[in-house]
């Protein structure tokens, strides 16, 4: 992970643009992956790297698990990031564990499952799916521009009715490009049956931040 000084030279004077799990408050100026209000009503959270661990879960099927531990330097607040890798299938599964020790009450306002960062690409093309009954997977492709594109639902148990939690992200060129036999493409889905929110934010350095998880609305 680049040092804070290196990030400043690159134009990220906050040092948080490429965070593995972006907290709210402190120096952060972008969309957070987690937002919390502490018992003393402080709305800021700072997550520092503590340690990481890599394990092989299945040698024959080449399945690995990377665990990254983060902790606030002041409050007893911890976040653990999990990346389960299926090497043969070229699939990565990510989820997050949030822990707060002590008896004080804190309020979690947002808690995402994944926070990904795509750098050094000038163009990003998003294919998402929408529709009504029996037409839920109608595809639509757009080029992402500055700001935030949000895929979400607030329908509770009928989350897939108009907007399934799946997407395809193409780098450099659209999916329907004349040369469809090559290119960098990422397909993703959120394994959550309730209200969800997937955010795509292009930061001031033209890098793409992807934040996905439970929708803060009615959750």
C-alpha cells in the first residue's frame, strides 16, 4: 500500500482515495464504505492497518483466503476484510466483519461488504440490468463519468423486482466493441436478498471506486 507522502505526490492529498475500506470523517472527502457515530457523538472513524494473513483452504481446488485487520487508533473499533479467491475459476469473494468492544453504544449508519479500487483507466463502461416482472435482466450499458452512479433497491424482500444486484464493468472499451474477443471485464453480484446499494464513484484522479453492500435505507 503506498505511503501517505507517495499518495500526496500523486494528487491524493487525503491519503484515502485508494483505501481498502474507506471510513467516514477525518480526512476523507469521498463516499465512505462505513459510517459510524461513536458514543461521544464523534462521527469520524480512522482505520489503520494492523496485520494480514493468507491461508490455503483447499489445495486441490486452489482456494485461498486473505484476511486484513484494520483498527481505529483511538476507539475500540475493528474491521476485518476477507478475500476468498477461487484461482481456477478466476473469482474473488469479499465480505467484511465489524467489531466494537466495550459497553458503549455506537450507531452504524452504513456498513458495506466490499470496497474495490480500479486505477489508471481513463474509461469505464458499466452494464447493469433492470426491468419489470419476467424482464428483470434487461441490460443497459453506460459510460461512467465524474460523480457517483448508484444501483440500489428499497423494496425489501422484493429486491430483484426492478434492479438485480448484478453488473458487468468493462475497462477501456464498451462490451459491444467491434473487437469482442479481448479486453478487461469484471462481472460482479451482491449476495444479499434485501435492500442493497452498489456505488460507482470516479474520484478526482479519474480512478474508479466501487462500494457495495446493504442499503442504509430501512436496513
